């Protein structure tokens, strides 16, 4: 995500002091493919949850952090012809929404820009709040945008050291290598204002915002590698900063990149936590 109206820095980043600490290039040539690989891995579970919340024709939905746009398009198709979907992101360059007349895209900063009050039947955000230092304020603004009785579905990762240790054995080729490199992600993220374990606290965060009927689930896929694997591409993206901060050696990172690019190798799973709840009908 990039901030609408923020000024480019010398290395091409657009930064917002109240939002994310940007230390990698979101204009990276493979960023669209990285976002699509995330969608391919996690969309089936997300769509299953959205379907269970009853998304139908006529609903007014908000997609926060649209990315490459797959979930926004799914909601647009499900809510047509009477409904409407607004997809927001700080950077919309990776999204294609041309074929859906009921899907509107907006370059918008969820922390400060207006998203309305009590206007949405459903709001969804995936891998967004964990990256925003002011995540609690952003969550409260999202909740206030829900209609009474409206649903919020939030999904964020848990890449805390404890979770990495638990999942490392699922990479049997070299679990210690996987653990070393993946354990470096948490301090890297924390230094950038990202909460690497925010997913583990999602259900509590939704309850603290006054939502009812709060539930949650954890999911992680055990997959082989490949050139379009999410971890393979993500590791390439963060390697310069991992090495610059001295969190892991370049040799280790390059070895794991090679392994995650090999379809014969089982890659370390990444745990996504989903939490959902409903705004009370009477507040």
C-alpha cells in the first residue's frame, strides 16, 4: 500500500509518517506476481469465510488493501447487480477492475481518509492492519464504517518466533535453515512498525472494538515451491534489508530462495489468522 498524495522519496518510495515504514520497493517488477501468489494460496479460505457471512446481491462492501484485486472482484460478482464494492489501497497499480461496473477503486489511506459512517454491510481486510503502526485506530475507523448488523472479516499473518519454530519442521529439506531465515522476519518487520504476531490477537481486537459473534480460525497450506511461490518472491523482496540489518547471512537467504523456488521442495507454511464479527444492531 502507498499513501495517496505522499511524496516519492529518493529511492522511489512514497511514504506516510502515520502509516507504514516503507523500506522496500513496491514498484518492484515482480510485485504484481507476488500479490497474485498470495491470492492463489489464501483466496479459497477467504472466499469460503465470506460466503459463510452471506454476501449476496445488494450488499455494499469495502475491500481494504485491495492488492491485485481478486477478493474485490469476487465480492463485486457476488453483490451484482444491486450491490456495490469499493476497493481501497494506497497503491492501485497492481489492480485490474475494468470488467465490473459495480466495483469502484480509490487510492485512499485508511488511517486518515474518510470511508464513511455506517455505510457497509461487509468490510474485509487481509494482510493490512499488521503493517499499520496505528492499527488500533484504523480498526476502530473500519468498525465505525459498518452498518449496524454489518460484518467485518480481518485476516493477518502470525510470523512470530514461536509460530516460525512450530512450522519450520514442515520444511523437511532443511528445517534449521528455514527457521533461521524465517525467524529474521519478525525483527525486520518490528523495526519497520509492523506487528509480526498481530494475527494472534485479532479476535481480541475485534471484541475490544465492540463487535459481537466474534469467531476466528488459523490456516496454513503445505505446498511445494516454485518461481511463483509467495515465500520465494517475498524473500527476494526483503533480502537487501535482512542482510543490511545483519539479521541473517546472504548465503542463508539465497539458499532458502533457491529451495522455495524448487517445486520438489516442501516450503515452510505461513500461518494466516482470520477473525470476524458483527457490529451490534443497537449501539
